[in-house]
């Protein structure tokens, strides 16, 4: 049986997460683009970011933000307008997270991400 984390390897996910700041200074959002997120997922992992890109809800319900060189998946609980959008959130590189990570507990991984957290095929 494979470890649960192996199902996440190689997957990249961009997730919108609302966060509150306890400290006096809020975390600085890094302005970036889709190409940089795809090329350097380890650098942006768990960091607050802001990007501008084409938002689109796919036929299967998946939300994607596209740039000139690719697209990243977005997790968002709410409505997303199609078209050019400024998106603020936290970037998650799923390959660096464990299946039991508490940040993922509010999502059905099989439905939202099309991956099996138990590692079964």
C-alpha cells in the first residue's frame, strides 16, 4: 500500500483561503503570475499571493486561473465570475502537503481535487 502523500506528488493547486491576521502587520501578498507559480511552486507554497488572470469555471465544475503559459486550479467556496480577475489567496503546492493536513479538512479531496487521499487507484 502506498503512503497517502504519494497521491499528492506532482500536483499543484492554487487555493483561495480567507485568513485573519493576529499580529499588528498583515502578511505581505506577493504579486506574481501563473507562469511563476508553475515554475516555482516551492517558493510560493503557503504564501499569500495576488495574481491577475483569466478565471473560468470548467464544465466539470473546476475553477482555473489562466495566464499566457498555463493555468492553475483554484479552490473557492462561492461564485467566481468568468473573465479577467484579480485573485488574492494562499498558494498550496499539494505535493508538499499531507492528506491529513488540517487546511484540507474542509474539502472533499476526491471531488474537489480529483485525487484519492488514501492513495488507492
